[in-house]
C-alpha cells in the first residue's frame, strides 16, 4: 500500500516538486551543475528506492542496510569528502540541501547519514579554518586522508555518539568517557547512550576527555573506535517511540586501545571548533526540514484523493483548506529561517548569526511536530492507519526536539541568555 501511494503520488506530480525546490536553491545559492546533479541524484534515489522500505525499518526498528548499500554504490558516503580525496566535495550548504531532500523520502536514512557526514565535514574544512600550527596541521591532514580513504575505498561508515546521560554533550561539563595516553595511542573507558548506527557503523567516533589533572571540556578528544576492537561492546534493546531505524543502543568501552592515527582531530581542536563553528551542531535540522516537506506533501495528496485506497477528495471543505494554508505558512516560515541560517554558516559568525542558528534549530524541530499534529487532525482517522506514512511521520517528528547537542530546551536557554548578556558579561 505504501509503495502504491508513492507511485500514484509521483504520477500526480505532488512528490515531484524536488525540481521546483532545486530551482529555488539555484537562485539562492548559485548552485553549480554538480550540486544540482547531487540534489537530483539523491531525490530520485530516495523517492524510488528508499520509500518502499521505510515502513519495514520502522516496524522492525531495524537499520536501513539496503539504503546504505545504495548510498555506497553512488559513492554518497563520500558526499562531504573533497573531490581531491575521491569524494563529491559537498560543502556545508550543499550537504544541508541534500540531507533535506533525502529526508523528504526517508528521514531515518538522512538522520543516520548525518552522523557520518558530520564527521567528514568536521575533520575537513572546519578544522582547517582553525589556523592550526603547520606541524599539527600536517599530522592532522595525514590522519584525515587515511580516514577519507577508508570511506572511499572500503565504504567505511562512521557513527558519532555524543550522549552520556549528563550535560557534557551540551557543553556544560567534561565528558565522563575518558582517554588515557598509553604508548603510541589511547586507552578509552566509558559509556555512550543513544548511539545511532549501533551495529551498522565501522567506526564509532566518540568524544572523550583526556585523562589528566584538572581536565575540563577544553580537553575533549575526537577518537575513532573500530567496531571489532577488544573491550568495545554494544548492549541493550532498542524499541523507541520514533526514529526507530536509527538503532541507537548503548556503547560500552572498557580499556579500549586505539592507535594515535585514529585521533581524528588534534588535541584541543574540538573545543575550539565548538566555540568558533557553532553551525556544526545545526546539521540535524536538515533532516527535520525534509520531514516538514514530507508531511505537507502527504497532506496535499491525501486531501486531493491521491492516496490509495482513500480516493475521496476532501479539498472542497473550507476547514481543510484553512488547515492546508496553515501548514504552508509553517513550512515556508521554517524553510526561510533554515535557508538563511545555512547560508551564513561559517567560522566565527556574528552574534546575530549564532542566535539565528539556535532559533533555526528550535523552529524547525518544533514546527515539524506541529505540522504533523495538524496533518493528523486534518486528514482524519483513516490517514493514521499503517502502512500509510503519516503516523510514522508524527512519531518521528516528536523526537527532533530531544536530540543533542541542541535540544529545544538548550536552544531556548541559550537564546534567552545570549540575547540579554554579551560574552563574559555578568550581574554583580
């Protein structure tokens, strides 16, 4: 039934608005032919191949391995790896547009791919923006090239677990996972929860605090743990409300040894990056921006009678028209803020750009759930029957505001404080 919905939906033209969005992006970002090729490739692949599988992954809470086989076949794990290193060379803005287009058809795949792509972006041009000493930069470049080769040559996939159940991922304390210097590498001990891609990733790129006196968040390390290394294990069940295909279980690390070559950022670089490149934490928003579009697309098709087996047209009813108008306003408002924020992403942004990034994260995540709730109410009871995707969209939409490091509550807290206080300013 789901596959039939999307085949019919595509024929009607409702799901073929990717071209319209691409045209809009070309005007806003002056996209190159290669960037347009990427958007078209991802849109077609996700619409025609990922959509029919999505209901199965959700029902089983299983990882989308088949989708990742398709991503590897098109070298899309190398999306954000420079062309000189064998990748597509997508920059930050291109990545965000591509991720939103993918999420329009399979938000689980887009969200999990973000963990991998964020790693390849962070260790790439973002670290280069820090102006590291030449000797440190040279060592980093060699390690980075090796990591990129593993992706391009072997199809290596990176997870990026943050959460520990404390305030470390929000930047309010040091990570309790520790890394101790040991010979020509590091010994890692700790625990990570909600580790997306559990059992699917080849490397788990963790944040750990260097074990030394008076260690703080400044001493955060960015370390890649191979999936089969001694002392590393994945435990616990996975049966959540939404985003079920992310398979985000718990990681345990007990005296896990990794060589220095798997330290993917120089010591101290992550802390600098978090301060100077805040938009690095905005890369979850594209997935939910794409989900906003998917919710709108479904509602339009359903009310037009284009979703089998529901063929009754309900678009004549004034209340339905009013609700669609609200959905359109919410969608365009969130997208306008989203496009503005990603356009100005870069190192050392202005205060207003940083505040706009917080506002974008909050707005996209909360708007997504509000749109889903309104779509359910508007389309009515039969629209939430499986395997139609609306009930899944509703559940997935609720999870966005909970995702670290910028949850909805953290965004509100930072916006309120930073609007009222300048950096370093305090009340005596």
